[in-house]
C-alpha cells in the first residue's frame, strides 16, 4: 500500500475511533469507583415531616401552595378542625381546611423557589404544638417557548441537526477532497487529513459536553406541568423492605395504629364449640301417641314464625283399628243397656219416694249412677274422633319443623323445635379444666366475637373431653343452632406481651406472622412476631414488638399488597 494512502487511512480511522471512545467512556464505572447512589423513593416530591407526642405532620409543596396533612400520632387518625398558623420572614399566614385532616397554606412565599424557614403553630382544642421546619419549594417548570416568527426548518417539516451531525458532514467533505488530491499532492493530503482529524476531535469533545442521551431524562420538562404540579407520589416497597406510603394513600387505605404497651395477660386456650339453645328457653313439640297430623285453623307455623306458650301448632288424630272399633261398639251397647236400666230404676224410685217406701238417699244414688254411665258413654264416643292438640311449651320462634298434613306421627317424634333467639348457649369440648371465675369469648368464622359466661361443666367424658356450657352475654348474634365457633377461655397462666387486634397480624407466604410498625409519618416496617391466642378479638404478641412502637391495627392486609 502506498505510504501516503496508508497515512490517510490511519488518520481517518483515528478520527472515527476518538468519538466512539469518548462515547463509550461516558458513564463507565471503574473497579475502584463507588457505585452511583440509589434513589430511596422513586417519583416522590419534596416533603417535610414533623412529629410530636400527640401529632404528626407532613407538608408537601404543590401548585404554588403548601399542602399539610395532620394526623394523631398514636392512632394515625386525620385531625380536622385544627388551626395552623405559619410564621415566616414574610409574615404570618393561616392554613385553610381543604379535606379531612388536610390543610392548604397559600401565600406569595409559598410559590417562591428555595428553602423557607417556617414555624407552624398547630392548635387542636386545648392542645398547642409548635413545629419549626424548613420547607423546600422546588423550581417551577420552565414554560414552553413561543414559536419564532418567520420561516424555519421546523416550519417546513425539517429538523435542525445537532453539532455532531455537522461534524460528520465536515469529515466527509475533507475525506473527499483528500482522495481527489491524493495523486497530485500526497503531502498536502496528509496535512489536510491530520488537520481535519484534530479539528474534528476538538469540535466533537466540545459538542459532546452537556448533550442528553436518548435514555436520559431531561432535567425539566419544557411542557406544562402535570395537574398535580409535582412528581407523582406512589406507595412502594423500597429495596430494604420498608414501605413508603404517602399520606393521601394512607387516608384511602384507612390506616390506623396504636402504641404497643406490654402487659400481663391470662393465657387463653382454644376450644371447639357449637351454638346450642338455652334449655330453659327452648322446647320440643312431640306427639304422645301415634296418629295423623292435621293443621289448626291458621295452618302449620312456618320456620322462623314467632309463637307463644300455649299456642296450638298442630293436631294429632289417633287411628282406630277394626278390632278397636268393634270393642268400642260393644262397650257402647253395654253402656246403653245399663243407662236404660238405671233410668227405669230412677223413675220407679221417684214414685216410691213420694209415699215414703224408698228413702231419698236411694233416689240420689240412682241418679248419680245414671249420670256416671252417661258420662262414660260420651267419653267413649268422643275417643273415637277426638284429636290431640300439639301446644307450644315456651315462647320463641320455630327453629325446626317437620309437620305435613296427613303425615303419620310416631309417638315421641319431634314435630316442632322452638328456640328463643335471645337466649343462646355455647357448648365447648375442653381437654383442660376450666374455672368458673375465668373469662371466655367465642369467635365465628366471619370474625365476629361474643362474650361468654361460664355455666357449668360435665363430669362424663365425651370423646375423651369434658363438655363445658357457656351463656352468650350482651346482644345476641345472628347465630344458628349447631353453628361451630371457636371458644377462647382464659387460664390461670400469666404471660407478658402486647395485646393487638387480630387484623394487625399478617401471615407471609412462608407461614411466618408479622406486623407493620409505623416508624415515621410515611414509612412502615414489617416486624416478625410470635403470637398466642388471647380472646375473640385480640391476640397476644409474645415477641417481636418493642415497647412504645406504633403498630398498624387496621389496613395491614392492604399494606402487605404494596409492591
């Protein structure tokens, strides 16, 4: 290869490789360099947090104003009706209520970019709290530039090229001139290529400074700001496992907390149980003899109907066989014969009593004998067609019924079951001794809890357990007879721990129980805990929760869904 042409080729390759080296070097991290910092919260706008023993506050610059969220420190409940006065170098300003627990602070200084020293005086009833804070108002978005008058490349569909495009055009022109001059002036070609290479290198390095890559985000959007006027705050799980949940999201999820205070509690045991009726306020309606059922005038009572003690619910007509009918006809004939004989005797005694031949006592005895025979005949006659009424023994509702017109009821068969829904019991099976002085509660499958009062325990084993009866106290639940419940009965064993609602405890995929601790106004941390049963509504956290920590009692399941 001709030396001149080789030199020209080296110059061109050098010119092309330098920009590529510069481009590749940008953003490169050497082995000894520190990694770039990781942003804790993505898309979170500047905010100020302040807490006291009674209140916690979050202030967010937004749309030229300061939005203030005010909550109770212990329960995380929004505080409404508070008075917030902001004292700054520009003067005092009062925040106006916006939503429940939310206030807006608007003034000239709230729209000025920069850091402002503010003293917020919060008054809630008799409580007065002072929060000295520094509020950083971000720079407002740059407005979109107005179109330039006159004809431009953009107006005719073109686009103005950047500096690097012009440099590559210049490099192509120099290379073309050098090729045409290669045979006539080889040394001049080398000089031109070297000069062009140096010029391209210097110009490219200058043009590369401050340029923005396609995957880089601009520092400020030239378009109009978003409706919120700030970066979008979203609930998210941070790399260290903590949760960032903005105050607006906490209001939507209705997050509530309490202060953990370890105390001594009686250990509880879980017992399987079921709902039974109070034996003193329930009863069965049974037929004493077998017979055919027939409804009363108002018909059979429906399930759930309210009945009173003494109400007739059905009739039972006993069947009469052919032999019984023959015996009854024979008995009736004998009674008719005896009645006829006694009637004649009474008539004869009445005539003789007037003359004194028969005493008055004999006449009275004859009359009584006649009345007795007539009563026996009436009883025997009505026995063939008399119906047995089935009467309600107690007040209550029909819990179970099996009456059908024309049905043959067997003796001692249960036709109706009457229960008083205001007086229900719970029967539990215990493998340990339950004391009368201990408290107990029961929980249903839907989480409803009821208070129980001890009534007694049996002495006979039932499936190697002892039946224990409890009375349901307070307002009776909508329970069914035979419905299964879980009975929590306290024992004499005393344990230390924190009592939390059952809704506070969340179970992870690995089966580990944990709760969420509210570490700061907008941060939550999952804490693994060990829990034990306490009562129908609460559990005992024996380990994993420190004293005075704020634990989420409502909305823990929703927080667990944050990703």
